[in-house]
């Protein structure tokens, strides 16, 4: 089996954020809807599956790059992104292990070896387990809206990570994330629209 080059930290960040589609740090938003309420709402889903369409904006290119595929999540520490178009790729994080596959090439690494991704993953684990302190350790965040329709803004506190990712905006309805917008420090960005799949078991990593 030939080794595949691991994706860059920004790509790993997108994988980690995908777990949020089934599971949120935030300061108080609208009256009666704050961080504890949002975390309780999102944390009720212990596993699930969704399909996504992502549009990426790259400064050097004149066109938007579109990809699509599916993702799955199982609490407390497993999430998988499978890109089906325009080419097949698979990234899975289980515990401290990251596996990336493209075609017949696969590489496995410890998440600790990619600190930027590790920070995001640990933040998400904090959310999934209701550990507000862990989430607030890594992000300055604000929540707006209500339980029916909300918006979560995340700004990394870690200077090195903030040098890559300027801002993340996550929008959702009730207990599900429906859109993730990522703005990178270099001006690139992406918008991912997520549609949960009801009644399907999560994919195995």
C-alpha cells in the first residue's frame, strides 16, 4: 500500500468541523438561549449521517471548486468525511488516530502530530461531552438566535491556528448544523451546506 500525503491543516479543520453537523462555544445570545442551552440541544444526537455540498473559494482561481459526499459521526470521538465528487477521498479521525485515503493510497498518523487539527478535534470532543471549559479554552465564540434557528461564530484563540483560520460561522436549526462557513487568513474560504440523512446508521471509519 503506497503512502498518501496527508491533507493540510485547513482541510483537517474542515473534517473536524463536520462533526458539528451532528453535535457547538458560545457566549449568551438572544434572551433565554445561551451556550448551555445550545450545547444541550446539539449534544442530544449521539450518532448520525449526512450528505454535504461544499463550495471552495481560492484566490488564485477564477472559479469556485465544488465537492460533495457524505459524513458520519459517532460520539464521543469518531467522525468521517467521504468525498465522492469530483474525486474520491476519505478522512477519518478515531481517538488520536487520523487516516487519510485517496484511491489506493492510505496514510495513518497520530493527531498529535498535526497540532492545528488536534486543537479543533479536542474542542469538538469537549462539545460532545458537554465540557464547556474545554471548548472555551480554544475559541472565542458567540451564539445568536434561538433554539429554532441559531448561529455560532468561532474565532480561534491559538495564534498559530488563527494565522490559518480567521473565522468560522456555523448555522443550524434546532439540534442540527445546516451550514459551515470557513474564512481562512489568506482570503480563501469555503461554504458547506449539510443535509442530515434520517434513519441511516453512521458509516464505519
